[in-house]
């Protein structure tokens, strides 16, 4: 399973890449595998202020719809428009072209609270109830 060391992770299976005062957010390789083929990504929070752990959108797979939880507080700056016509990018390139939103970073201390790749790997390796995702196994 692909878990880039330069990213931060959440217990809800989102990843975060910080670039200056902006965070790119997507779902992890583990999450996309568990959800299956992504057929639609719905983000209705662009230009809205959200708090850490707020729902910022949903991903729809063939058999389930799952909420996406914000790893940080900030303003949703952009939605990855490539996902409108190619939602499968979340499956094929979750850490690259499959990013979901760009988010301003309002509180840098929240970034330090996120999981490292090692901590996330331990979480998914040892937990049976891994997240708020309603995975269909």
C-alpha cells in the first residue's frame, strides 16, 4: 500500500500535503481501495469556511456514499475540477491528480496533530473499525 512519507494523515483516511499556507486534501490509497470504484465526488463547500472534522463533501463509489471530513480548519479554496469528468483519478492516483480540495490553513498547529505515515500505517494495520467511512467489504 502506498503511503508517502511527506504527507500527513487522519484517522478518517484523508491525506494532507502542505504547500505554504495551502493544504491539498484527498483520500488515502487504503480508503480508495476499501471504497472501490469512485464514480462521483461532490464538493459543495468551495469558498466556505469549515472547521476541522466538518464534512466538506462526499465520494460516491459503486455501492456506497461516504462523507469526507476536513483534516484542518480553513476556507475551501478550490475543488479539483478534473474529478468532474474523471472521478476515477481518486482510485488511480490518490496522492497526485486525485486530490480533492485545496484548503487554506487557518491554524498551523492543527497540522502537527495529524498522523505521520508510520502512525497511519499502524492505525490501519491494527484497527477493525478504522473510520467513519462505511466501507462495504
